[in-house]
C-alpha cells in the first residue's frame, strides 16, 4: 500500500478538477481527498494499492488528458507520505 500527495498547478481551480479527481479516485478504490489550496493549486492525497496510486498520479498530471479531465496542468509535485491505517473514503474539501 502507498500514499502520495500530488500537488497540481495550472488552471485547476473553478473548473471541476476536484470533482473529477474524486470520481477517478473512488473508481480506483483509493482513500484520501482533493482540496483547493490558497495559492491556486489543488492537493490530492491518494492512498491505496500501489498500482491504483500510480494510475491516479498519471491521470492527474498527464497533459493533454486522456480522460476528459477538466482544466490544464502546467506543473506538479509528488510527495510520498505515510499510509494512514483505517482510511476508507475519498472526498473533496
């Protein structure tokens, strides 16, 4: 099991990006959240099976999007973090 925080920058707020990320993460069986940040970026915390976390990272940062992802990602960072035991849901804040 892996956990990552993906921070995406570009045109990612006010376009449905968090809604899209939540749907993809739930489909992949991940727990975590998608949250707008004060600097205009979106932070995604994704936790789950290794392959699913890797897929979420690829989908969140690919440009152009192959999944009709809203917005445009111009830059991103991925930070590996500790797994939170018992985390079960994915939502947006």
